[in-house]
C-alpha cells in the first residue's frame, strides 16, 4: 500500500513527465475509478486540459490543470499512475493479460487511459479498484470536491513538531501507534513508517498516547521526519518507472529495522522482533528496545486476594 514517501516519489516523477503536456482524450474502463463527477462529464471536462504543477496533500495527488481546473487521485491499496509510450499495450479489455516488466511478468489492471498531446499515455492501473480520481472544476478548491482533504492533519515533512503532537495526543487514551495512524493528526503516515519511528524512539507501540512527555514527542517527531525523508530518497533513487509504489515499499522493507521482521533479531540488541495487533493493524517492535509501559497495579486485584 503506497504511503507518503511512495506518493511523494510518484508526485515528483509525474511532475517532470507531465508538466506542459495536455490531455487529448480520456477512456474510462472502470466507472468505479471515477469519484467525481459522472464518467461522461469527467471525460468531456478533462479533454484539452494542460498539466501544470503537481501537489501532494497526505496521500492525495493534486494535479493542477490550466483554466483553474484540477485532477485529484488517491491510489489507495493498489493504484498506480504511470506514463507509458502510446499504444504500447493492447487495451481492448480492462485486464491486460500480462506485459513484460523487467524480469517479472505481472498482470496489469488498466482502469483509465489519458491519451496525451505528446503521443504518450497516462495510465491509471488499479488491481483492487479502491483507487479514485476526481475532476475539480474552475472556481472550486480540492477540499470542496474531496471533503476528507479538509480534515487532514499536518504534513509531517512541513509542520510536524513535538509540541503539535503533545497537544494532539493530550486526550488520546489510545495506543501511540494507533494515534499516529490517525490521518486527522498526521497526513500520510502509515503502518511501516509509524513502526520504524517508534522503534527509533524506543517507544512501545501500545503506550497510551496521552502519557507521552513533550521531550519524547519531540524525539518521535524528529524520527518520523527522518524515516520519511530517508524513504523518499531511497525510493527516488531506485524507481525505474517513477510510479512503481510497490517497488519503493519493497526497497524500503529491505532496509526496515522492525517492520515485517517478526521473529528476526533486532539490529540493535539481538532480541527477536515481535508483532502485536493494535487497532486492527500489525505493529512490529523489539520487546527489549521498546519495553512495555508500566501499568499501575489495580487495587481491585489486591482485594480479591485478601477475600480468599
Ligand atoms: Zn532491540
């Protein structure tokens, strides 16, 4: 699943490739991929539009178009935006059997094709069909078309500080790991980078968010930024087709300190990495480097013993 660094890598690649090019025609192969407006209007309104800047907010890609229009995209689980040479693949069907990609033959799931003025094509591929595209008309802003955009928390690479987390977590009873994944607090931070940041800060993922001290949260926010920046650099340097989000994840996972390493020795102390479920998500941590927070003894337990 693409997280902030993967989406940022896609953004940088697409901006280099698309800026100045224009959309000649649009073909929608799966109507579910279009969130706004209806498919016929989407096709009609995008025709002739020229790409400008490409922005990112959390995991949303915001492509500015001329005439104050815009195109937004959320890749969700398996979406990919890829610029390909024109007519490189047969697209008679939505599901292309398989095409050669390096040494691996993998199925491609084409949902929307934008034919560009340059003769190239922008493909939106999405195996699981959870990804979405929105057209933004002139005069509106992206937040009006996508209400969840307005609810997003700070951009971790721009505005995250320990003081911000201290305020945001003040009343959060939930585990710090769960609190970090709340997009209303931090935009774009997902499972991998939350686990890695907690390990570097030596915080157990189940620690109650509200119990963390300002100094710990300053340390944590610095580690979140460092982990994200490192992943963007590693993604940017290893991407072959500038939007291979799974490729970035794969590369980062090779470097991960705890994520996906259950049962493997901790790089710091050799203790075996453990995994626990928090808020429905897997958390990977080192039980020695990230000791369990102490819980105050319950008085009721002592009474029961006395009663016996
Ligand atoms: Zn350890």
